[in-house]
C-alpha cells in the first residue's frame, strides 16, 4: 500500500474487496488473490483501530486525573 494510506482508504478498499468477492464472477485463483488482499487490509485496519482505542483509553478523564479506562463503544 502507498505511504498515503489512511484508515478510511483502507476501509474503502476492504469494502471494494468484499463486493468483488460477493459478485461470484472471479476465477478461483483471482478470488484467492483478492481474498488475501482483503485479509491484509483487514489486519491493517484492525491495528489502526487498536492504536486509536489505546489513545482514547489514555485520554479518558476521571475527576482531576487522567486514568486509563477500557474503550467500550455503545452497542446498537
């Protein structure tokens, strides 16, 4: 991936990979290559999310102190 990679670009590429695989129009070897790309994108996005989660944990304030707190996004 290029140096201008961002989470948003990675997620967009991952969505394209999923659509391409869901189309069912790929020969087996091409489908495997696209799947491998998707796995790589997924891993990179996951790492980016983990890093962001860590930053959020560090910045959570409790009273006058900054205390680490697990990131718990609201469930829909």
